[in-house]
C-alpha cells in the first residue's frame, strides 16, 4: 500500500549552533507549525564523531522552522540502560546524585549522576562521596553556560575531575552523568 505524500513537505532538522548546526535528521509534515515542540533523539557518536560516547543519547526539541529547516535546542541526554547495567556488578556500590541547578545563562537543568566504587563501602563514606560529587557538579554547572557545560560533559572533563579528585575520599571506579534534562 502506497503512502500518500500529497500536500506534505520534507524538513531538515538541524542541531543547535554549538553543535555546528549539523543535520540530525529529516522529517515530513504538512505544516511547519506541527513540528514545533517535537523531540528528536540522536546518538552522541553521530553528533560528535567520538566513538567512545556510544552509550549516550542526546535529545533535542524543535523550536522554530524557517522554510525547509527545523532548528532545535538541547533538551536532555541519557545513558543507555545496558551501559549502566554493565558497570553495576555484584559487590559494587552505586551512589546516585540528583540535582536541580541553574547555568549562568539562566537555564534550569536537572543533572543525575552516578558513581561506582569498587567494594561495599560504609554509608558514611558513601555520603562523603555523594556530597563531593554533588558539590563538584554544582560548581561546574553554575559557573558555565549550557553550551560550556555540555562541552565539559561530552569531553569527559567533569568525569576525569571527579575520578582524579575523588581518590582522596575513596578510590572511585567510574562516574558518569546518567541523565540531564531541562526543567523550564
């Protein structure tokens, strides 16, 4: 059965300017107004050409349409569940942190991180690690614009800083920003 495309038009979906306005997809619609507000998920590998980010999905929301181009803004990111499951093994402690923060350009963002430590640790050590990670993430977000925070997250700058400085408390096996989402 053939699909009728009469009266419909193809639109090219573009990433935000800080991702170089790369083409992240195409969609078909009868009017441009119906596209505004729709979300697009894309692998971080496709956008950054960094194969090491295979586990990260980025979410963009269409904000405006000009002729046949749909412009987007960053809406969130998420680690794949199987990536998280591979890290959380038997006799390993997972320490989660969830924070609602505001960037310097007044964008409210919820950042969910998780830290993996090698052994079952005392709850007092887990609390210290959670406080350390939360404070470092808070500092990174509140001193950056959304664009700068995304660059730090995608370049592993935040992850490496937590792994390096967190050793003073307890050897941290791994850290990842599990999910980010805009809350405004």
